[in-house]
C-alpha cells in the first residue's frame, strides 16, 4: 500500500502522521456478504455435500488423498457436483490411485467417468497428468500453483482449490463460473470481467485475504440455489435491494 506523509502544519516532518491511500472496494460489499452468509447458513447446496473436499477417501494415505482431490477437481470442470461425485464413487470402488489409473485402459476409464462434461478429453488429461505425477513427483501432486496449472487439464481454479483442500494452503481465490457470475452481478470488480481468471485477479486486489478461503464455497452454493445463471431468484434474495444486477432484471 502506498503511504503519503503530511505534517500538521502542511510541511513534511519526522512526526508526520501517515495518510493511507484508499484501496478501491465495492459499495455495500460487507452487507452483501453478510446476507449471503445468512442465505447459505443451512449449507444444503450440492457443493456442501459433494464438493472436492467430500470426494476423496479420508482413510487413504496422504498421497492418495491428494491425488483423489486433484482428480475430482479435473472431473468437476463443466460438470454438476452430483455427476462428479458419482464418477468419483465409481473410480474409488476400483481403488483410485496413480498406479490403478495407469493400469486402466482408456475405454474403461471413459465408462467410469461418463457422463462428466468433455469426458473424452478428460480421459486423455487424466492419463497424461497421472503419468507426470508418477514420473516427476513420486506419485504425489505438486505443492505450488505454477506446477499444478502446468499439468494437462488443470486450470487456475482447480489449482487454488487443490492447494486449499489437498495441502491446506490458501494460495488464491478459486473462481469458477458461479463466482465469476455473482462477482459481476454484485459489481465486486472495478469493471465487468470476461473470464473467471480476470475476476480472480480483481477480487484479490481488494477482498481481505482472511476471506479468500471462504468465498468460493459461499458463492458457489449461492449460485446453485439462488443466484442462478438463468432466471435468478431475486425475490428470495436478501440482497435484492443492494444488488445492481437485480435492478436490471
């Protein structure tokens, strides 16, 4: 943060009080966030029961758990949580490890993950990424965002969620289509953004870091239940009077 100094008499001096340059922040964002927390208090959205942190085998060794977290995130792209969870159940029933995936042929893997979105591409990405993990990381997953996004089929949102769920490290805000849509509707970005990655950078400029771990699950569930992509349920939303997009609907 840039800091300017000004003496009480208008002259610079050692005893000058620092004047903080204000950081841009959205209007009413704290009240909007508080209202979303209230609307999400039941935690009964699909993401709350079927998100990445619920799809791995908690009794498996740490390496296997982390691998399963990454795989569930790769499957979740353009796919509903219910479908991702079903695919993970079928994979885990056969023993979901780096070794078992490398020993599974493409046809079988495709049948196990179908009908996740773009399942044919994901078969290819899963196989390529799994081979890299075995060759370069001793069967584990990388512990940094740059290394994660370098893996086939792994994007920034998946990488930040993998860091949080698998490694317990908050590396950034995970922005998917729900977070991207809602941030723009609430005007939580300085200007309308075109991609989730652009939205992530905008949010990280002003949103307090202590909230980074919470905002993904909070907004994803809100987007699944109330702030829908088409025909959002504005009448049931506590932010109806505070949401710029609601005024246009």
